[in-house]
């Protein structure tokens, strides 16, 4: 079993390198998007000054990424006195299969201070819905690495017509200080919120994903801690869904804001 953290540890500082993507992390006909996004972040991280904080990370899942060799290419698009923008591309079989843009900035004095984000108001883990045993054969392969506690909305394919979905999440087998890479895996481990509207299983996948980090992650938090997640469906029609989500730690501190466009084949 290849752990998420082991994959990230295999990435070096070289701007152009080839790594081996693991088996066991499948998501339909592709590799789990959370692990590919985390790899892209780790690769980008080597190209930025340590005092700069990641504010925005956008991933376009151009084509299904497969287990096996992948070429990573990093390019610093611009390095200013405050902001750095870095692009990362995955190349398999001579074609780009993933493209990411990481935007970093260092803190500077500002008179603008606004805290206008919702509090989680997520029911506790003890009130959670669990995936029934029969669902194991229907769940993507990568879900074996995560614990889920659904306390907002309903289970995927349960026919619940809510526009909100979420609960609690954590890594099942890993206990490391939290990093953005590990948090990317946790956030993307959630099924698309639109799936709870359906009553029969069908494929769905992320098309684009932008996630923003208002502040550095809590230094004492762990990948095995429970993290809170609440997604809202803004619009869904014609085989596409548009969702946004907020992520908090167990102390109700906002740690990330996520926005996704997903494709749904049902």
C-alpha cells in the first residue's frame, strides 16, 4: 500500500522530473484527483520563497491521469517582490493531462481587515451517516484511505434533494503535521455534492478546481484530525455542476475555500 505522504516525499526540487504514480488510488478510469493536485502543489512549492504563502491554487484536469510514469514540468511565470505565480504541467504519452497554477504572496501591512465567512454549524461526528457495507464495491478505490462522517445532506445516490453536503473527514492511516498537499487530498476525497440527488450510481469527475487559503494552516493540526467540510451546489444542469465549499479545522477556524466544476454522467 502506497501512502499519500510517500508519494509527495518522492518529488524533488528539479523543475523537470519524472516520477512514478502509484496504483491503488484509482478514481474510475483515472487516478484520484486529490493526489494529482497534491503532487502538482508539492512540485510548485519547490519554486517559491519560504516566506510566501499559497493564496490560490487552480487545477485543470485536462485528461485522465494514469498510474505509472508522469513527467512534471514547473515554470515560474513571474516572481515579483510580493507575489509569485508558478505553473505545473503533467505530461503522459506526450500530451498534457493536468495543468495547475499556484499563486503565492507574502504578507504586507493593510488597512483592510474583513472576516465575512460562515461558521461551520456542522453536526458532530457522532451524528454521522456512514457508507453502508454494500457501498464498498461502488466507491472509488482511493476512498479506502479516508474516514468520512456525513452530517450535512445525504449519501451519494440517495435521492436527497438538498443543495448542501458535507460533514467531517480525515486520513485513515496517516498522522502527520498537516500540509496543503495533505489537505488537498482530504478536500477532494469528498464525492461531488450533486451525486446525492441521484438514485442510481453514475460516473462523475472534477473538470476544474480552484482552492484558496486565507491564512497559513494551523501548525499543530494533523492529517488524522477531523476536518469540517460543507459544500453548496450553486448550479447544476446539462451534465455539469458548479459547487463551492468551505473547510474548517476542529476549532472552527476557516482554512480553505474551494470551488469546483464537475461533470456528471447521469
